[in-house]
């Protein structure tokens, strides 16, 4: 069961993902050592899976790299 906080965090991840597909974000997170799939992204964005602290640090880094590219 997801909490209100998990759903809010999920919406923030979705906003940070921008124009990237779920698969693109998952691949970039895998490049950083996380075991993410498209399903992982979906579950985080819907609040069905909590975002871990290390993941929370890396998601914005990916977004910044995308904007600079």
C-alpha cells in the first residue's frame, strides 16, 4: 500500500523524467548501478514502491545531464 508521501515522490520523479521514457530512465539508473527496469520506474511513479535514498540522489543527476546534453 502506498502512502501519500510515496505518491508525491512518484509525481516528482515523473516530473524529473521529463521527456524520457520509463525505459530510458531505467537504463540510465542501471548505468549508475541500480537494478531498475521500466516496471521499477512505473511502481515508483505510482507510489507502489518507495524511492531509496541513493536512488533519490541519482534521479536528479540524470535529469541535469539530460538538460546539458
